[in-house]
């Protein structure tokens, strides 16, 4: 599986918020960066803002009578 390209950017967060994110990350056994990525992805998913996943060829395969 190909690795997704990532973009880097600077994020300014107040110290209380950062402390809470770092504690949450530690509780979930994630890095702070991984936790921030998860938080953002979940927010986008809940808001239905993530791009739709493309179907692969295996998703479109059918048997001889045209059913899945």
C-alpha cells in the first residue's frame, strides 16, 4: 500500500490546550502529532468533510450473474 503524502505546517496552541492534547495522546498511546491528526480526521469525518474514498477494482467485481 502506498504511503499518503503529508504536509507540514506550524500550529500555535495555547499551553493549556497543548497540555490536554499531550495527556490525551499519552492515554491513547499515541504521539502528540498522531493525536492531532486523529482529532482533525475525526472532526472532518463527523462533519462529512472528508473526500469520498475511491472504489478499487476489487470493490467493483461481480460474479457471472451480475451480483456481488
